[in-house]
C-alpha cells in the first residue's frame, strides 16, 4: 500500500489506472491463449519479458537517471534545490525522494521510482537556469504528485505488456525469415506465423494506445494535485508556459534525442514540425492543461472570497 500524503487523491486517475491494467491483462490473456492454441513455445518470451519487467520495476529510477545523464546531488551541492524539495515533502507529508540534476539545456524535470521510498526527482540545468525558485517549486510539486499517486509504477507495468507483444512480433518475424519451408507442412506453418505476427502487432498497437491515453490523463492529474498542494495554479501555468515556450529555442537534434523520454517529462520535448496524432501524444495539449489550471485557480479564488 502507498503511504498516504496530503496530495489530493485523484479517483479519476485511480479508476483509469485500474481500468488500463484490467484491459491490458484481459488483452494479454487472450493473446497468450492464442499462442497456446497455435502451439507456440512461449516460455522464452515470458522469461525475457519477466526479466525486463523485473529490471524496469526495481531499477527504473537508476535507468531513468542514466538515460538522461542525471546524477544525485547532495544538500551541500544544491542547497536551494534541496530546500524546495524539503518544503514540498513537509507540505505533502511524504518521504523525501532522491534529488538529481541532469546536465542538459532542455528545460524539463521528471520523477520516477516504484514507490515513495524508492523515488527520485530530477531537474535539468536548463530548467534551473530559466525558472525562478517559486516556478521550480511548482514544477516539482507536479512531479512529486506522480510519486504520490504511484502512476509511474503503473506505467512501468503497463509498458511491460507492450514490450512482451513487441518481443513476440519480432520472434515470429525472425522465425519466418530463417525457418525453411522444405517440409510438407511448411505452407501451413508460414500461415500460422503470419497470423501470429498480425495478432501480436495488433495487441501491441492496442496496448500502445491504452498506455498513451493513461499517460495524458496522469499529466492532468499531476497538474491538478501539484497546483492544489502549493495553492497556486497560476504559478504552475506560468512555469508550464515558460518551459513550453523555451523548447522552441532548443536545437532540433537535442529535442529529437530526448523525445524517447517524453512520457516522463514535465512538458514534452517535441522537435519543430513534428506532427503527432492525439492518440500518440504522451501529454495533453498545452491549452487543455492551461484551461484546467485557470479553472482551478478561479475555483480556489472563489473559495477564498
């Protein structure tokens, strides 16, 4: 069980996480049944897949830091940043995560880890250079909301199912390429392999869309919870606008190199000219996030009045 914090619970997020895991579990139960009916040896796929899940789940924080070139910093090295995180932990009544910095000019931040006791929040040098301390606090409130809601762990488990389907697709494709059809049943075997490629690719596509849908909602939930915790939705909106605007100043090659990490970022690093369908976006549109924060800000001011 996750430790309760003062981040407001999001029943919509909880329901969506449970629904996504249930649908993915149902989808993969059907997939595995199809493999069994087709008399496919799935032991190798499961062993590799479970190994990947183990590494992702228990070492996700270290993998994320390594991928972004981040390093954990001490209070002596970054006293102001630690002070911001300490203040948020006191406000949220949650354990303090590790604090890290990534040496990149891309203004962003992310949080990862399987639970509150094994979490890390990381900001880039580009973010620290462009935002003032209250704006950095607003961004970190958003990121620590992900830790409190445990949606990072759910996304890790959900992504594993997609990886499993991807492995199956590749296995069938390689089997078709390298297995000869000299025996009498070669034609039927090739037909089965082709059918399983289609099925596994379809399973991967459906899981991909489900994960992306959950990813977009969890960003809205983190915006909402983070803004409520600090009591300043307008400040988070201000930071979001500034970070999104500064993305246009980053070299395209740097944005493209970071795009694979978008699902973790506070704001997506999208190269100019990129055209992504809503189905494939990891984050909701900027305007939708700003509209939600503006509505929340109006509600909070009405409550004060």
